[in-house]
């Protein structure tokens, strides 16, 4: 059984339907990417999985539990972590306090930040007292991922983690996500616009167009023809 399984999911903003009959199955332990041009519904899809958008019809099953109508805070406790587009760290709080926010979402709330987090993100240890808003974009993204990891998730959903980030840090983020996946066995779903990043990071892909998944498979089979048809601008 897939770790995350969406069946026939439809989501609207008010009267306007945005997702149509979305089917998506993510297996435990894999890295999957969601691709698609601007405005096709990628963010809406992730927000629906964590419960920030209401599902009109269809079902979402996570780790054998039906969660379609489960409140967001409980989905976080079940082990779903969401790292939103634009990162949304709290700019006036210190790096340390931003990290602590991540722990509040966990089921068994840890008392202190485990040293392990700094093995994945050594940079953060040097900046613990700094205001989050003073970090560079890439550092803020790493802070957001670290915060997500501190909720002790089974799956991490990341919305365009490389958006507006310099190439050297993009490379670092790719390596860190692979390590988190490999060493902690955490399943990763990442929305991406950078095709090369997605190809290198993920084993599976889903392409969205106009609110539906129109193609999916192994990233080895993500052909230039598919990229041209659905992803090229
Ligand atoms: N809060 C909202 N209210 C109404 N419509 C919205 C809202 N948020 C998004 N939409 C619309 O829903 C559709 C899907 O938006 P969504 O943000 O999910 O797309 P996306 O694929 O993440 O786009 P991008 O690549 O720009 O991040 C778009 O047509 C958008 O205009
Ligand atoms: Mg988006």
C-alpha cells in the first residue's frame, strides 16, 4: 500500500474548481517530484494533503489512515511535514526559536533540538541567535527544511525549495534531501520548476496541467518530449 494515496481528489477555491480528479500514489521511502507550469495547482495539491485546502470529493489516505477531513495539526502529528513555497520562516524570531516551532508539531514533542539536525544543517549551528529574517534566501530554505524535520515526519512535502536560490545552495539542498531520505527513511515529495534538479533528486515524477495529473512515471522516463509538451515555457 502506498504511504500517500490520493484518489479522485477535487478541490475548489469558492466556486472555482482548481484540482480535478487527481490520483497520486507515493510509495514509502521514495522521492517524488510534482512538475508543471505556473498556476496548474501544484501548491493547492500539497496544501490539500496537509489539510490547508478542503477536499470537495475523493480521498486522501496516509499510512493506512483516511485523512481527507482530518485537521491540519493532526496530519502533522501523523507525520506529514509541509515546507511551504516562500519558506515562511518567522523573520523576527531567532533561528533557534524558528527551529523550536518545528518541534511543537511533533507527536512526542522533543524537549530539546537534537544534535542530529546540525549534522544535516551545520550552517544553522553558527547562526542560532540570529534573526531568521537576516539569513540569506538559501539559509532560510535550509532553516525551513530543518524546522520541518524537527516535527519527526514520515513524509516531507516541499513546495519549490530552490525558488530564488543561488546554484551552490541548490546543490547543497539536493544533497541534504537525499541524505534525509536515505539516512532517516523519510519519504519526500517536492514541487519543482527546475527539471534538472527534479531529475537528479527524484525517482518518480508527476506532471500536472490545468489541475490534473497528466503524466507520471520514473524520472528515467521523463522524456524531452514530455518536458517540451508540459513544462517548457
Ligand atoms: N487563495 C486562492 N483563491 C482563489 N484562487 C486561487 C487561490 N490560490 C490559488 N488560486 C488559483 O488556483 C490555481 C492553482 O494555483 P496554485 O497556486 O495551486 O498553482 P501552482 O501550480 O502552485 O502555481 P505556481 O507555479 O505559480 O506556484 C491558479 O489558477 C490560481 O490562480
Ligand atoms: Mg505554487
